[in-house]
């Protein structure tokens, strides 16, 4: 059949996050490689799942959503560390604020 293109890719539809969703070993590994320990990862995943249940999120790939959540957690920690270093600098410099 000339001119007919078959779409063999399975279309993925958005779904709500399952309440029973648990992180896979690969997802835990990603977070551990980013510097988080298992206890922190368990808490992060619980917050991730509860947040998306609460707001009724839909997504095609919850694994990608988790990766984004981990990336944002890294960004927040980097920003917090930057702020803390700045505060420590200004508080400890000679003639600085008390």
C-alpha cells in the first residue's frame, strides 16, 4: 500500500498517579546518585505521590515526573546552600552584622 504509513507507536494516555505507586530500583538509584539517602528518598517519594494525588495531576509518564521532582529538589538544595553561605559570610566578616 503506497502512501499509507502505519503508526506502530502505542499511544500513551495521561493518567492519574496510582495511590499504590512505589519507586522502582532505577528511580531510587537516580535519586541516590543525586546525593539523597534512602530515608530522604522515601520521604520525597511520599511527598511527590501525595502532592499529585491532592491536586489531581495527570501525566503520561510518572517516571519522568519523578525525575523532574528529584531535579527540582537538587535545585532547591543548591539554592539553599548558596543562601546559607552568603548569610554566613555576611554574619562572620569583620564589622559584619551580628
